[in-house]
């Protein structure tokens, strides 16, 4: 349930060590990509001494529950670090703590994700543990019951979270049934978790976990020559796995136009206003729409912040972005948080700025400024081992060749005002957008 909650996901700050990045350097020259034990492996050597970061993903997220129990994919991910057939969870923890290493797993809408950080000398240990946890979880009945209770507790807490409730309602409104991006309701997740069985978890693991379409990115003081033998040894003989779900309904939903979710005694109302776009990240017009959206609502220099927050003082939190477009068509939304007493004014101001942006487009000067900011932010994001590893993984999942790492800044710089404004008009329509409000609506004005 990546979009709403992370009941089993550790928040790890990766890549604190910096390495030198040059915008003129060809990044792809530092990357190596091979099939190792059936896994798509990418290594990227940096100047960070001794530190290595691993990120990986395989198709085993919530969407793979299909018509079965909705909680099973996340519950399966929660069982991975609770012991294997060889080592119990305490033995694994001791081994990791003794060398200062970290490993975590988490299930999202489509992916099971793994993240790790460790020292170069501990590569064999960490790769071995990752493989053991992915391949042969212990599936203890006692730990399964604990996982169920933690899962249920996490979802129940989200029932009173205005942001989670708004996100849930928005995604269910703009993504049609059968779309991999369409989540179950929180109540459905709770009911499913209560009925979930360990046999279902074991069956899901057997049917969905494997090297097929598993991508593993290894970044830092490492090379393919050092990573290959360890990965090959740890994952030898593993089989199975499925491709990501990429078929989405031809016609996306766009309604109802307004959804109100009353939650008592909340200090703010979470607001989402938007629609599905049908665009994947790699599709034509996608980059132009992303850049245009950044002009409207990314950071303190976006129009929304400059007007609705700074000039009118209606909120501390407002922006716009594109979500869930990695594998299938995503959605565009304006997001904000308003005090109940300022809700009506805040929504009206947001709609006004959205309409002006959509109707009149962006100007040459602000496009030039935003291009510089986007390219600069991209380069800064690549200045940590964790940021670089995540960018490489996202690039592959979005269907790009690794050359895109170098091509992206050039593609941004080449965009014209005409292309950006045409993309905005072609893929968005404020009159068809869904408005979701979650919070203390009885106190709203």
C-alpha cells in the first residue's frame, strides 16, 4: 500500500556520503548492466570510499493480489525480515548490527522493494542475507499473527489521517476498476488482513517471487566484477516471477466530481484536485507536462506557493504533481492543506490559479528558470549513493535505457513553451477534475 501507508517499511536515509558529480560527465560510462542469475543487475561505481547502496524491485505489490485477499502482498513483504529457514530474525539483526548494515523491504502498488546500505567489505554478507530473505522466509505462524496485527493497526491509524483518506478516495475516483493503480479501500484492507492465512502468504510468495523482472541496482565503491560472483552465488537456482501489470482500462474514470470525507476534530482539511492523464512517464508529452506542472506547483517558486500561500496566506502546504505513471497511465493532481475556516477561500484560489495556468499557459521566462531548477535538482539528487541508485532503478522501471541518465537534462533543456502549453491543454481539463476534501468539513467555510 505504497500510496497510503507503509506498515512494514523502514524509513532509511540512504547515501549520506557524497561523491563528485559533473554535469558534463557521461554517467552511462560508469554503469554496467548484466543478467546475473536471471536478475537484471546494474552496478555504478562512484568515488565514495567503502560505502555501497543497493535498491531493487520485483513485481509482487498490491496489484498482484488480483481477485484474492488484498492484504496478502503486503503481509508477504512483512514476513521477509522475520527470519529465514537458516536464521531467525534475531540472528539476522545481530549480523547486520555487527557491521552497521541495513536491509528493508516494502510492498507498493506493483513492486516489492528492497533497500540496503553497507560497507564494501560486507557485500557478500548483505547480498547473501537479501537472497536468503527473498528466497526462503521462515513463514513462522507466530510472526505472521504479529504481522497481521501490525498491518491492521497501521491501516486503522490511517482511517483518521486526512491525507491518507484523501489519497485513497482520489485514486479510486480517477483510476477505473482493474487499473493496477486503483487501491482497495482502507476498510477493505482491514477486513482482508483479518481473514488472511499463512497458507495464502506462502502461495503468493511461491507464485510471484523470483528473478524474472527483478532489477537490482548496486551503487558505490563497487564494480560488476565484485558484485557478479556474490549475486550469482546467492541467487543460483532461483526461478519464477512475473512481469509487471501494464494493461490498464482504455477509458479512465473521472468521477464523481466532488468527494467529501468528514473527519471530526481535525485541524486541517486535505484537498486533492485532479484527474487521470493516461500518460506513462515515457510517453510523448509526459516530460512537457511534468515541467509545466512544476511551474505551477513545485516548491516555493511555483505559482501556487507564490500566490495561495505567500500572497494570500491561505495555507502552508500546496503544490501540484504527477503520480503513479511509472508502469501505466498516471494521474495529475493539485494537493493542499487548509484550515477548515479557510477551506472555501483556499479551494477557490487554487482553482483560479489552476484555470489561469491551464488557459494561458506558461511564459518563456518562467520556463527557462524552471528548466534550470529541474536540471539542478536532478544533479543534486544524483550526488548521493542512495539518490543515484533510486534514480537508476526508476529509469529502468519506466522503460528507459540507461542512456536516459545523460539524456534527461538535455531533453528538459530542449523543451519549448509551445510544447509545454500544448501538453497542458491536451491532457488536462479543470472542468473534469475530481475534488476530494477530507477533514473537519462541518467547521469549514
